[in-house]
C-alpha cells in the first residue's frame, strides 16, 4: 500500500551524496507534489515552492529569485532504483512552479517521484504510465471542492483507494471573498485574502491555500490526475468573454486566472496560457482500453439564455445556433470520437448533459447554465455518438450524484446515445443531505435518471474491456473530520449496451 510522506506526516531523508545548502529558512514543499496526463512512456510532474501559502503577494512567501529544483523518478518508493533525474528552474515569474514532462519510460508501470531544493526534500508521489493493450483501469471522478464549506475527507478516502488515475472535472477552487458563498450549515473554514479573486496574486494565493490541505495533497500524490476547469476557477457562471457579474476588466481577470491555473496544475506545455486564452481540451489514451476526451465548456460558449438560472419557458435556449463548445471544439470532439480505436470513449466535461426537469408536476424548469441551455448542440452531439464505441459522459458541477441515460430525443427510446455519470462535490454545499421523498419525485419526473444523492463524495470506477462499474461513494458529513466513505450505489455499464444495470 502506498503511503505518501504527506499522509505519513513526514519527509523522506535526503539521498546519499546530497549536500544541503539551506538558503531557504524552511521547507518549501508545503503545497505538495502532483503528476498528470500520463502517456505510454511518460507523464507530467509538478511542484511549486511555497513558504507561506497565504502570502498576500501571491508568491507564497518566496524571494524574488529563481531556484534550481532537482527531480528524481524511481521504480521503488525508497528510491533505491532511480531511473531518471534532472534539474528544472523554479522561476519567480511563474510563482516558483515546476513542470517536468517525461518521455522514454516503460509502458504500464508504476513510478515514484520527488523533488529537492536548497537541501529540502519534497513528499513522495506515486504515478504511472498508461499500459499497452486492454489492461484494466481504476479511476476516480471528483469535482467541486469549496474550501470554506468543509473538510476534504473525501479526497482522503479517495486516496486510500489508490486509483490508477484521478479525473477532476472542475471547481477545484472557488473565487469568492471570505464568506461570499455560505454553505447551508454555515462555513467551516475561511478563504484568505479579504476579497474576491481578481489579480494574479489573488488567484495564486487561493490555489496555494487550497493545496496546503493535506488531504488534497494525499489525493494528488497517490495517482496522476486529468484536470479541466469549470467556472469557479475564474468566476461563477462566466461564459466566454462575458462576466456573470459585469466585473470590470474581465479579459485581464481571465488571463490572471488561467496563468495561476497552469502554474498550479500538472499540465503539459500545450496548456501554457496566452493572455486570456488557454487550451484545456485534449485527449489522453489508456492503451487500447480507453480514450479520455476532456472538454472546455466555458471558454467558447454563448452567454446563458434568458439571464441564466433555473427557469421555465425560455425558448431562446432552443435556438439552433447556440453553442456551448464552440464550432472548432465541437468538430475536434466529433472527429476524435469517430477516429477513436479505443474500446471505451470517456467524455470528461463539467455540466450535466442529461435533460433535467427541476419542476415537480405540470410544466418544466431547467438549468440554463447546463446543457439544457444549449439543447440543439446537445442533440447534435448525442446523435453523433451513434457509431462511437462505448461513449460514457463524466460530469461534475451539480454537487450531487446522478446516474442517467442520455437520449438525443428524450421522447424516442431508439435514440439512446450514452450513459452519464455525475459526481457529487468533494466539499461544496457542506454536509449534504438525503431527501428521499423529493429524490423519488425528481426521478419520477425524469425517468432517464436512475439515481440522485445529495451527500458529498466522489465516484470510483473500474473499467475493463467488458464493462464499466461505477461506485458512487458518499460521506455523511464533512463539517468535522473523520467521516467514513461508503458505496451508496453501484451501476454497471456493459460494453455495447449504453445502459445502466
């Protein structure tokens, strides 16, 4: 069982022959380590040097100078067999972040990594390369981790299950000022900074505060991550170039948020932002078994129809020319799905794709920030899945678990296109609840949805060539530490079926 030095509460000893020269007054690895975007022969390694996560200038208390950071990759946790090593510059202009893109490693095997700087040694991370063939995959799906709303016990329980991969679908951090968004039971912790994120320093500090949490660090250290942002990494419900609040200088704010996001995530150089633009949609392949198609559902969308929100009678949402993905990304997705040779095609995105009527009884109300606000494009996308091998949509944002079957035409059972698995939040909206009466009524109103659970949690999935099995993991509370996680529902998607069993 892998136990990172984060989880163990200590650091590994420095290796033989490594002579410390301590110009940094304390351990600079207080926000942990991470890896991401695995390939058959490599992955991305990440860390950031931080002395004070709450430093108001966003530089983490670090001096305005560059530091050399050594990295090591080994086949064993004790680093007796180091297979690759090198040195990268942690530039103060990039908030002392480090991104190492490795190639040339063996496919389908586990590796361990760590960093060294100024005599200090980072926690150890575990990662892996993708395998050849149809080797089984275990992966976790997570989203929505408002720091103020509770403890990150769900991240801890996720790490304990030691998945091969973690897919994080957005709202990794929240931009609000302290107590700017209060959980139903009241906030447990508090954002630093005193105001809503706007400047580069604000976003950098907010990321550092979130990453200082040991349970989040443990989840990063246990497996490589695939990450894609939603709205709160920038601003609630933003849409393309438009601020949802009319915030001034929103292009500058997006540029600041994108720069901080890249600096704090295990992303490849292809995601280096260019001003107020960043490339986050990409594909990651897991042998012949699976291809992950990660989407950006914010940067290219039209503004929400009818002034956003959950509303009835909004005909504008049905307009044929409304887009959520943008023309180029929609074509990229369709071409990638048609050309995929993988047994399973997993579409990672942020907002509920299934039609969902929030109004119980006659009439309907839909969430215009979700795919219900872009109905024509959704229908076109789902129709295009007809000849795609085993499409499964992976979703965040909703703060509650859902399992649903997707139809291009909800009234026609012959148009079933895919299955959607929606993860609840890690922490957003506090402890959560189980309203069995309302849930039953909502399921009756939406018969294509098989399961809803309003408690906090994540999804743990196991994928083979024959089936995808999804365990919906829930915690009864996060307002105090130590909650166990349990499997509240389990669904299987047999290969070729596009149905929940």
